[in-house]
C-alpha cells in the first residue's frame, strides 16, 4: 500500500495481541510509519507487554476492549480512517466445544465492527478471514464465513455511509500460535515420534510477515464487497515433518534417523487438502498477480466497478483454488522457506519481556 496514504491515516487494529494482529501493529508502526495507531484487545497481560514493546512510538495507543462491546468500538473508532479487524476465536476444537462463544465474537463481533465503522465514518474496513470459511466443516469455519457475508453485505443499504468493507482470506500462517511447527519442534526436541495425521495431507503456507504485508496491501485494492484470496505456496505436511527432523534433531542431540514419523489419523472435520476458493466461487472470480478476487454473488446490488484492478491477469477461473490442485514445494525449497522466515529458531517472532518498570506515562521516551 502507498506509504503516503498510511502516513496520513489513523489506523485501528482489533485483536492486536494475536499472531496476525501483533505483526500488523509492528509493520504499521515500524515499516509503514502510520500517523496514529490504535490497538485493541481483551488480553490484558499481552496488551501490557505489547504497549511496553512499542513505547518509543508516541503515536500508538493500546486499549483494553472487546469486539462484543459495541459502545467501546464506537468510542474507539472516532477519527479512525482504516480498521484492520483481526480479532476472532480461531481454534477449531475450542469453537466446536463452545459454539455460542464463537458466534458472539466471530459473527456478532463483526456486526459490531460494521456498525461502529459506519457510525464513525471510517473509510475502509479490512476483515481477516480464514481458509476454513471455504466449504466450512466446523463451527469456526462457519462463523468466519458468516463474518465474510456480513462484511460483503455491509456495502449495501448503508445509507449515507461511504465505508468500504472487504474481506481477505488466507491459509496457514506457519509459526503462528496453534500451528503445527511448534508442536513438531517440541516433539523433536524430546526425541518423541512426530505425529502426522495423514501422509498425503497438503496445505497452503505463508509466513506471518508475508501474510500481514498482503493484508495491508489489500486495503488499497478494496472496492467493497469482494473477498481477496491471497495466493500461497503449497507444501506436503509430511515433507515439513521430514525437513524439521533433518534440521532440528541434531540440534537437540538426537540422530535424525531415530526420530520417526507416526501417522495418527485425521481429526474430525479435518480435510486432506486446504480450500481457499470453492467451485461455485470460481464463476465470479478475477485473477490478479498476488490475489484472486471473489466478487459478491449478487453483484448487481453493489455500486462501483469490480472489474478494473491493477495487475489483473484473467477475468476467468476454471479450477477451484485448493492445495490439491497445486504442485507442492520441493523439500529443498521448503527448507529455504523455513530458514528465510526464521521458523526453525527457538523464537521465530519476538516475545517481548520488559527490562524495566513502566508506569504508563512514558510514551516516546525510549
């Protein structure tokens, strides 16, 4: 995205303490030098450490809040130009156990963001969705799909509001909380078998830094109502396990030949391949250099053109975008990817711990 636009913008990030939210905050402050940043999260401890990490940025504010609280969102969005909505419940099993909680945050929370953005006159809202919204097989995926539909519908019948609402959908962020890399790493460290659900399983992958750069860029592309699907490389999960064993077992004092892979079977609702676009969606999809653009099903309801994007390659897609239809990375390229993105290090992303006391009134002093 054009740095000049961001430098003049007040930006809000919801879910600022999650994997994507945390990296959004870092890039917006350090790389894009935004005019002002407001970060909101309901995780008190993580938010405390997040604020300390960015003390040198006097243009940042870190606020406790929940997307379930409409009043809080309305007050916090005053004067905001762009909202990146990353707050969500993302763990499949926990959402399956507590579906009402998933609805409160992932669906009604999106509705609150929409309502608050309209009331505050926000220019653009970018909703970070998930691959699990494509042909969902669980509560979490269904709730994210409903979030996408709310964001798309927000562009219609919005009265005098000129806010642009867009979703961006991407797959696995390697190294994120709950991803398979920390699990594999700990199993290898202990010399235990590396547990694999299925030898043929494939997934799209991206580093958190790369995913967040594209989320920020999508704010410039947004016309309103579309879902931007990020293009991502594909890997076999078995290849990931083998590369990690080869690289990490000697580091932890084990012979890589003695660390075996154990196939344990798929979890309920788990797919062998990852879908980022359904067959139905291909009929209304454009291809760009870095994205696919899924236009609304009822496009006649939407004002503005969705046929004139920069770097457009094609206005027709014939094959659904899923990981079974792409050639996976070679193991050598996967190895390079892991090292390039520091995913084999002990801490792939900085976990800030303070080295001094902080009383809350020292902004910009370090």
